[in-house]
C-alpha cells in the first residue's frame, strides 16, 4: 500500500537550513540544519517575530539588514515567486559568560512562498546559507568581493559542498544580472555575434535604438539587417573573424531602415569590431560596439560650411584689396584695365577677360586690350558687331542687366548665333554692362572655352571688380588730362570724385577742388593762398612731410595713407597720391579711405577671432576627451570593481554633459543668426524665471563659494516671452558672473519694476572689464583675457546669445564696468506684459601593465580633477605608484618629499604654468633627473618648442593616447 510522503520528516532531515515565517513575520518553524547554522534552539525562535528573534546589535543598528529582509519576504508574498538576496549582512547573537555578543556573518537567502489548499500564501520558507567564508570584507570601506582562492572556499567550515554550490550559483546569478543590466544600459550600442555567419547572440537597447525594433537575436547579420548588404560591413566582420585583429571605423556612413516601411536613412557611426577568443585562442565571435555620431557629424559639417563661408569672404576681400593695390599706382587707363583683367581671369580660371568699349549708336564694340589664358587667342584691337552675338542678349545689356550664359549653344538667347562664338573660341560667358546717360558704354566680358556653371559669387566679384576698375580708369584718365593740360580744365577739376590740390615750391596751397575742400571740412578761403604747414600744422615733421619733399626733389610719384583728425574732431584715413607739378611744386590726389580701412580692420579682427575660436574650440573639446579616453581604457580592465566602474561612468557622464553644453551653444548661435528661433510667448512671472535660472547655476556658485544676493519684487511682475529662452538669458548672465568672480565673491541680482518695462540687473565684484572689452562684450566669440589655464572655459558665445534672445523679446541688454578689478554689471530691460493673469509656476579601457617594466613612482599635476583622477586610476591599475596634485605649488612641494621617477604635468595650470613648474623641478636635486612629460590640450609646434625649452622630455596632446604614454613609461 502506497504511503504519503512525510513532509515534516523531509523538512527535519534536510541538510539545507530552513526557517518558516508566516505572513505576519512570526516564526513558525526551523529545521535542525538551520538551528545548527545559527547556534539557536527551537524554543528561542518559534512563536516570536523574526526581528525579535534575531535582534540587531544595539551598538551597531545597521548590523542586521532588516529592511532588505522585510522587502524580500514581502516581494515573495506579493509576486508569489521566490526572491533571492545574494548577500545579506546579518549579525547573529551568541550567549557568552560575559554576556551576549554578535557574530558578524553574511548570508545568502531565498524566500519562497508556500500556498494553502485555497491557493493563498500561508507562510514563507527561508533557505539561508552562511557565505561569510566566501567573501573578503572591508568593513570600513563597505566593500565586498569574492575570494579568489578556491582552496580557502573548500575549507569553509560553515557549509558542505551542496551548500557551497548553491551559494556560488546565487552569487554568480546576481553578478550576471548586474552585468546584463550594465550591458543593456550602456550609452553606446553593443552586440555579440558568433560564428562565421555572425549570428546575433546579445544586443543592447542602444543597438535597437540605432537599427529599430526588429528580430535580431539568433539571426545572422545578413538576414537581421538586410539593408546593410553591399555596404562593406560583412567584409569587415569577415576580416576581423579571420585575422583576429580588431577593426576600427570613425564617422562611418551606413544606410538603415530604422522602422518597418520607412525610407532608408543615412547614419554616421564610430564602430569597433573586437574578435572574441575561445579557450583554444581561436576566434569564436565578434563583439561590436560603437556610438551614433550622426549629430556630431552634422554639426562638424555645419562648422565646416561656416568656416568656408568666412574663408570665402576673406578671400573675396583680399582679392579686392589686391586689385586696389595693383591699380592705384598706375597712371595709364589701358594698364589699369589690363591689370584688372589679369587678376580677375586668374581668379576665375577663365579663358579670356576684356573690357569692350561700346559705340551704341553704331552697334559696335572695340576691344583695346584683353587678358588671355595660355592657349586662348587675344582679341585686342578687334571691333565686333554686337548683334552677331544675339540681339536679345544685347538688349539685356542695354537695359543694364548682367548676362550669365553657361552654354551659348543651349541658351535660347544665343543658340542661333553660335557661329560668332565659335570664331572666338567661346562656349560660356558672363557680361556686366556699364550704362551712362541711357547708353551702353562699356561691357566687362569673361569668356570660357568650355560650358561652365557660373557661381553667384563669381558674378558678384566681377561686378565689384568692374565698378572699381572703371572708376580707377576714369580717375587715371582725369589725372592724365590734368597733368597734360596743366590743370586747365576747371570742369574736370571741380567734378572729380576725389580731392585734388596743388602746392607751390614755397608750400603755398595754390588750388583745391570742391571734393578736397569737403574732405578737409574747410572753405576755399581757409586753404587756398595759405601756407600748407599753417593749415595742416600736425603734418610738420611727420613722414607725410618727408614724402612731399622727396617727390618735390626727385619727381618720383609716391602714395601714402594718412591717419588724421578732422576739424569736427572725428578721426579719418586718407589716401594721398603725390606727383611733382610742372612748376616744381607738388600735385596731390586724395580720397577718404576710412571705410576701406575699417573693412580691413574688421577682416583682420574676424580672421583673428576665427583663429582664436578654432583654437579655443579644439582646446575645449580636447579637455573632456582626455578623461573620457582614459575612462574607456580603464573600463577594458577585466574584473574591474563595481565602485570603480560607477566612478568611471560618472566621470564620462559629466564630461559628455560638458561637451553637450558646448555643442548646444554652437547650435543656439547658429539658429539665432539664421533667424530659425521661434519663441513660444506667454505671460511669465519674472520671479519664477529668475528662480529657475538661479537653480541651474547654483552648483557652480556653491563650488566657488559665492555669496548670491537676490532682490525680487514682492508681487508678480509679468513679461511676455518664451520661458525656456528667458531662463537661458539669465542663466548665461549668472554663469558669466560666476566664472569671472573669484572664489568667495559676491553676486547680486536685483529687479526693478517700471510702468512699461521691467529691469533685471546682475552685478558682481569680480575681475571687471577694460573699456575696450565692454564695447564688444556681446560680440560673437568675445572674451576677457584669460591665462593659459583657461579656468573660465567656454567659447565666448553666451553673451552673444543673451543679446540676440533679449532682442527677440523686444528688450535690450547693456553692460557696465568701472574697470579691471572693479566688477561688472549686466542690465536686461524687457517690456512688461499686458496680460493680468500670472503664469503657472512649474515644479521646481584600460592598458595592461607593461610586461617586464618596473613599477614607477609617478606624480600627476593637473587642475582638471576628472582628467587627473582617470589618469591616476589608469596608471594604478597598471601597477604604478601614483601621486596626484591639482596645483603647481602643491605639486612642487610633493615632488621634494616623494622624489617621483616620472612627472606628468598639465601646461595650463593656475599659480604658475606647467613650463615654469618644469623649470623648478629640473632645478631640484630630488627631481633633476626625473622623466618630465607635458600632458596638455595645446598641440601647436610653438607649444612643443616652449615645453622642450622648459626642460620637458616629451610632449603629449590631450586626449591622451595611453599606448604612447605606456611606451614612454616602459622605456623609463
């Protein structure tokens, strides 16, 4: 006869420790194995509340994980499934002759629900295993890790082999779950592929975000991502699998269908294929990881376009300045046109350039001179019939309209007249007319022997060249007439477009035309007949007097540019062409070139700011890349501690956030300058806007121990605007004040409410500004002078954005500073909103240690804490003894005591820069022979020369290449 199993006997006989707990946390049973493991009796436990039976150590309330145990039991009851806690700190009381003591033990517990006949949970079974002997515990640091000595585990007195196997299984499952979470939550996309077909085994969420939610796991790459076939990735995977060498791609373009039925989309990725080796060291699969850098690629392209536009403007202005310099000294009109045609022809890479002088009544054009490229025939001296080249085109020229023709055989205006063009070897042309008194006078003509797509900037450049050249031609013709006719023509004299004067041998001013009198802001009575040096005493003894005397003595013409002050007090620049007159005196042609000089200065400043901005951008992007690169190397170290991984992740996050802010600023400037910003206007309480801005800048002010004083209106003060953009305005101003106010300084924000406007003033007692900077503080890329440590940071965009955004809101912003060291203030004036209601308030990879290399004593000096920390962690992981200081003087003091073998020094340090620190270290007997390595964001040849002169042995540029560093350390 069959017998029912005796479950109670099984419970009592089980070698595994079990404790039974009802749903009210009352102990209702414990088997002998449990009593033996805890050193307790059944009478001491049964019937008691679990936390009374196992009380916490009064001297250490955290000695028992009551909250975690309670939560595990409640989860088992609520989910009706077992819940495992891989590691619990749970001290057990033990009676001794001297009283009760608590043994520090660590347990792995499984709480399993037990169901009654009605299907409801009636009690919970706890299976606890003492795993104290499996762990190494650092109680002071609250860090735990498994022992690596397998023999020590086997000798653990608290467990038998089945229990040890069960405990290790729980621990490994917990660690596997944690690793799976890290894999899934990694910011970059990752996938594990196996076999020669590259079948997907594991894919994280970032990978799905890149390729779209589609079946992947278990499928070969060719089937899972069919649109990638033919894009070369399969071949690269095969190469990595076959060779065992990793494949790295930067900004690689791929085309994906990211949603079912959606069109193909281009993305740019940084990609790594890392072969996975089996125990026999053969490749078994590929680990793929990378980042979607499409947005960064787009921003880089936009920056390239902007730089190209700036370069095009600079090049165009340089051409026009070269044109002016080339023709202004020429006295013959034909030489002027010849020089201008040559410059334009070479610039546009044309076949032929000429000025056609038109006899409009007869319909003829005469070509006096032309410029031709090698292989093109000259038309100089020929006369052409205009209508032979297309009456419709000639009509457009007579109407003053430019004609741009990319292919004369296809243009309907000229297609019937190609024979005339073939005779002179022309397939494309561009013509710009000069019409005077209603008649076609001159045509600037640019020919090309092949069809050509003319650019708009080509036409604009040709137009400016034609205007300047013909103006110069007229001027030289007028000057020639004046010289040959001895200034007899008063008409030409008085109607010249530039000033003219003659001075006798005795320095008496003989005559000056109307334009000259206007430019000098004087009447004829004040100038003509007077001694030149009495009228212009400031020129006595100057280089101008020396030029006048040389021309008078030698007869050779000269040109000078003169800076002077007009009678009304305004500054001006004049260009003066000086010639010797027939009677032994001098004749002067002069014009006001203030505008041209201003343009030249603006071009120089724009070019300087562009260079400074690009250097600044490179430096600002290199700084966060340094700790990111070091962190990436560190994360490749096997069995990296959980705390170290968390610290590394936080550093990467902070640096990525910093780069994101830089890119956001660049995008904001681009959108504002292109007029793409759309405001979401609504009535806003300025108090709430200011509060949100203060909240955003609070961490920076707290870090610098600033005192922030707020004076806000007691009642609502409304403005009509976009809340996000207004917060951005005041955040940028407050950030600017915090950056340029020394630690412990004072920043005050005050509001003033007027009838029609609302004023917000931010004042600080920081470094202040010179008057020259105040005038340009809202310009793009404008910044105060900063030392090489660049501690203030940024790209000089914040205040330019402030001005633009305030202007979009119909307001104004102004800046004031009493001078350097006397603080600054910024005042924003905004129109008050008419709406009476108050807006709603929102709710507030590591490099392995070098084989065969000895451990070194290494001193790191870098004021970037994250960069220094990551570099130190990387070097420590490679077996070196590392010391870190964040200031130059502290580093120098540390070097005297510790006598490092190697010093890694940042150049941009406060107090003294890295070059000066290196010189001090070379002078110390303790470090005279140490290996000095510069680690800096400055990488130009001049920077390397300075570090070499300062005594550095090597110069490494951030972001640091760990392989290069370890190669230097290995040689040391």
